[in-house]
C-alpha cells in the first residue's frame, strides 16, 4: 500500500463531495483502512473540499485509552471518528468509510420518510438495502455502535445507511484496492443522494398534484 497515493485519493474524494454539494463548512469525513491496524482519516475543523495531503491524519483503528492526540500541526481526527472505527471493526471487508450530511436525506428523515431503493433501477441494483439508523447524539460511541451493527446485520449486508436527521454513511470494499474502496464509497454516497433527491421531488410533485385537484 502506497500511503501517499491513498492520501491523495482522500483529498480528491473530499473535493468530489464538495463539487456535488454534499458538504457545508467543515462537515463530512472520510477514512481509509491502512495495514497494521491503522486508519487514514480527515481532520476536524477543515473544509473537506480544500484538504491537502498533509492534512490527512493517521490514527490507530482501536481508540487510544486517552483519546486521540493532536497532530504536530494541531489537527485532530474527525468528530465522527467513532463511526469510522466502529464500522471498520464490524466489517473487515470494508476499506473506506465516507459520511456526509446530505441535505435531501436529512429533509426526508426529518419528515419521517424512508426512501425505497427498489424505486430506481440503479439503486435497486447497487444499493438494494438502505436501512435508517434512528437519531443519536453526534460523535457518541452509542450512535457509532448502532451504525456499525446496522452495517453488520441483515441477509445482504448494507453498503450505505441513512442516519435520521444526520445524513448518510457509505462504505467501499477493501478488495481489489484501497483507492478503489474510497471511490466506491463516494459513488455510493452520491447514489444515496440521488435517490433522496428523486424521492423528495416525487413526493412534492404528488403533493402539488393532489393540492391542485382533478382540474389542476
Ligand atoms: Zn456527521
């Protein structure tokens, strides 16, 4: 594994999230599994679409007893690091984890709507299972544990989950490679966003038609 290449891939993936309008301010976080029980992870407090390779941090897969120390430059790992650790530990097949506060997914879950991946041919094929994790305190180990359990359960293990009022998490397969894992995780997050936007628009169009009545 060429760590420099994976760092560059993480920077590129952050720019993709920004270009798609999936992150605001310092939101969103990305991680890649490294050999030797380590993770590459985006730092907290910086825009993920403006990262440089040196901003990316290396942390142990297991949370250190005293918490994560700041890097030499004073950077700390993502506030959602517990999610990344828990999902990587629950799913050894996963090589990358990406999380963002997708606005359309937050609107739907705020309204109590659950988009069905079977509604669109692409999500039916690529993301047949899209469970919703009930709300939990951001950054808490409790929420991280429930997200990881959701990823690890079910007959076909999910590759993306919605978080009630908190966006979505998607994963990429560690094989054939870690760069591909990151690309796959971002692709899946984008696909979740497409489904959520289509679902929202369809709901609004149906509601508008119903409000107009038969003569509308
Ligand atoms: Zn979050």
